[in-house]
């Protein structure tokens, strides 16, 4: 019985991972790509994306779900890169300058984001998602109208012909793969950007260390139960802001690493899909909205990108249309996020129902507790009553 | 004095700012050389074009499912209806109402499944709705490529299969509502009677439904699920009905939009339709769990007015197109405002 239950639990816990492995393995054949090509691509993409995905971890520890507002940090990184290019600083020094410019911006945005999320407890994910769009509007305003008019730009080759605003596509030639190429390790047919991986490893060590600090422990306590943490004297709101702040700064660095590898940047929409890819990756890796670990990040990046590498060609060869593969992989990305969120919400609801039932079956004298429990479980509902009454 | 203060607080500062901004734009328009009559005609037209998509959000807000970020499902149902209507070469009112009728079964199927799903994930409807919508639109992208449509006006010329990204409704039911009983005053002003009439009828029907037995039960579920359950209302059933309604209204909304706009937009086009609708109803004064017809009408008018007037007026003043940026900041700002405001009430 318990073995059967264990297997069932394994499948329900890792359903997404299993589906993904199967899909990818079956697509490798029809795609016609060689294994060594796929491995090289995965190594490149691990270096490119892991840092961004790692930036999602802390908010999950703090119980704030997937930080879809990590895009804010990505935008800060892009602003940094634009200035680095404008000032004509090449090589890895350019990336450092980009980070130094992006750092204060990402700190500011992260603080704003934390404040906003504290005003929207219990719905951080959707709020973060919208906040990203909102700040994206502000970013466009800044880059399209302020840069070059209010803030002087030196390099005329990156401004629009009208004199202000930055061009749609920014060529990052001077910093292209500046980080990856410092030490490019060759092992057999594969080349590995060593410094990039060292930086990612340092971040992993930092996260492991951070979890053990007082702040890290507080964060987990807040993630478990805000009310209990508050009662234990943990500054809940401040801890949550710190989690988002660190996540935003990490996303800023992550986006700089991402873009230096890509080599050029779509100024106005390079950040559009950042949070989508990061969220899909961590969820594919077996994380949920409440639990995530460093292995989830790497498994996720490998699986998601293996899928992304093979699916367009598999679609081309199986259905005669590359677009089908393209749409299919996007569907898989969104679908994975949807399924993970559904599974999580479903489990949470089942657990809540189970505790409720347990209480109900208990002594009759406990009926008041049941009622109280029911009320807290239906926070949305009672809030609805409040507003309805207020506006009448 | 206190009454004014509380009523302002109830109405919300963002709405007041947007309202004043719109009035300023209307005053500025003639000064900077934008024709006022043409602008008003434009605003009315766009109001009618979007109103039903906004109306589609009402049932789910009332039943406590929150803002329907998965409205794309309804839009896809509408797209299926309208493309089928074109495939059968139905023209005129037959084509328009045929499209609505054909979208009904799809709306019911999609809405039913979507509703069942949302019942399992109470409290997370909005985030999940968003991703369900996004992934469904992606499946449909594949479907548009492989479904056996054959009307040469709709499929890619060279391949002979796979639908085009935009399909013209010209010659079928283009502006069928707009031109119905339309009143033309002067060279620039057209009053789209048929369109506004249709919107009014839809609003009235939804209003009527909300006052019916089922509608009241639905509102009860949204206001207080425990109380509703105690009074013998099946909460899950009510929520599912509201989702189906919302999906169907979304389908009708997109068909009305297409007849006025002139094109059926397929593939990823449904995605960017959702946020403006949500922003509009929130500007109109709705919250995450309470909405009325007044919110729909005021909100659509304010939001579409803003979208119509900002490009023409601001562009004439600044000689540059800032409308996209303003649209992004206003529409997302207002959604953000609504999402953060409710938490304060809870406190």
C-alpha cells in the first residue's frame, strides 16, 4: 500500500519533469540533430540562463511565489548595458560598468516592487506580472524619450536619427561574449565558458550560505506562515522586501550575462520574455510555487532548453512546418507554468479541505475553530463582502 | 466635506486623474487643430467596439473568480465562430449572427472546462487564468495552421492551407452593426446607432440576468461563499456558469470588434486584447470582486477616449508618438492599483 502510494506521490511530484523528459527524448530523433550539437547548445544555454533562473529562488523561499517581476531587474541591466555601450567601454570592463550602473537602478526598482507586493499579499504573482508590464512602460518612456534629450548620449550610432531615444536593436559588439571568452575551456568537441560558470557557482554558494544566515532563516519562516513569523518578532514586510531586492539585483546581473552571450539586444523588448523563460525553467525542473532548490534550476534549464533546441526542427520534419514546432514549444512553456500553478493550487486546496474535515470530525466543541478556519481559508470571499458593503 | 472626501476615496484618485486628463485632452483638441467632431465619432466607435469585451468580465468578477485574465478563451471561441461563418460564406446579418451562434457551442465547451479548472484552484484564478489563456492561444495557433479551412479569402494563397494572420470581413459582414441606422452629421461625424444599440441590448440582458434568480445566487457566491452555501446555493455550479457566460460574452465581444475593425485577427492576436479590457473595467470603478454595468460603460468610455485622444492630441503638441507608452503605463497602472487596493480592504 505504502509503496504504491510512494510511486503515486513520485509521479504527482515529478509529473512535469517526466512529461518533459519523454517529450524531449522522443523529439530528438525526428529533429535530426546530433547529440554533440545538442550538448554544446545546452552548455551555452546553461551559462546564458542559469543566473537569471537562480534569481527566482529567494522570493520562493520567502513564500512570495514565482517572482514574475524579476523583469524589473532585467530592465535595470539593460539600462546599464546601454550606458556602457554609450560610453564606449569594451570587454569585461564594460560589463562591470553596466552592472555598476544597473545596480542602483535595480535596487530602486526592487524596493518599489517589494513595497507593491506587500500591498498585495496573497496575490504576489499576478501583481508582479502586471508590475513588470507597468515598469516596462516606464522603461520605454525613459529609453525612448529621456535618453538623448535629458540625459546626454555621446555615441550617435546608438541613438535614433531624430536625435534622442535609443535604436530598436543595440549591437553589443564591444562586449559580445566578453565574459564567456575570458577563459574558454575546450574539452573534446565542447567549449565551456569557465568564468561564467564560476560566477554561477559563486551565486549558488552564496544562496546556500544565505539560507543559513539569520536573514535567510527569517525568510523561510515568513514563507511558512506570515502570522507566526510576525508573532515571533520577525519583521515580515522588511524581510519580504529584502527577498525581492536581492532577486531584482540578481536578475540585473543575470540579464547582463544573458545579453553579453547573445551579442545584441532588442532595446524595447529584450526583457519581455525573461520572466517567462525563467519561470518555465524552474518549474520544469521540478520546483513548485512554494518549494525550489538549486538542482531544480539546473535540471530545469537543461530540460527546457533541450526541448527548445529540438522542437522547431522536430516540428519541421514531423509536420512539414517549422511554425508548428515554434508554436508547440511556446505552448509547452506556457502550459508547464499553467500546470505547475494548477497542481500547486490544487494540492493547497486539498490540504486545506483535509484539515477542515479533520477538525469537523473532531469534538463538537471545536466547531467554533472550524468556523474560524473556514473564514481564513476563504480570505478572498470575506474580503469581497467587505468591499461590497463599502461601495454600497 | 467628509462626504466628498469619502466619495473621492471610493471613486479612487487614479480614475479622477484619468477623467480630468481626458477632459483636458478634449479641451486641447480644437486648440491644436484636431477636429472635435471626428474625435468624438472615433471615441463612440471604439467604445462600441470594445464595450462587450469589457462587459464579458462582469459575471466572473461578480461570482468571485476575480478578473478574467483567461478572456482569451472566449476570444478564441469567437474567432472560431467568425472564421466558420466566413467559411460557409454567410453574409450580412446572417453572417454576423451566424458567427455568434457558431461560437456558442465552443464557448460552452471552453467555459465549462475552464470553469471546472478554476473551481479546483480557488484563490489563484487570476495567475492560472492568465497562463491557461496563453497556452490555449498557442494550441490554437497550431490549429489555425492545420484546420481544413478552404475559403480562398482566408487561407494563404501559395500553400492553399493554413489561415492568414488577418482576414478581412469586407464583403461579408464588415461594419454591419456600425452602418445599421447610422446617423451621419457633416463630413466627419458618424453616430454608429446599430453598434451602440447592440451594446446597450447586451448590457441590458446581462443586467437582467444579474437580477434573476441565478444572477443573484452568483453574486451571493462572490460576496460570501460560506453564506451562499448555507443558503443552499451550489457555489461551484454558479462559478462555472459565470465562467461560461464570461467566455461567451468574450466571443460576442470579439465578433462585434471584428465587424467594426474590419479584420479577423488570428494566431497570437487574442493575447493583447485581454489587458485593455481589464484596465477599462477597473478605470470604470470596478474592483477585483465587484462590478456593474455603470463600471463597464464609464470605464470603456474613459479608457477608449484616452486611447483615441492621446495619440492625436499629444502627437500634435509634442510632434512625437507617445501613445503606446501612455497606453502601457495607464492600463497596467490601473490594474496594479486595483490589485494592491483590495489587500488594504482586507486589512
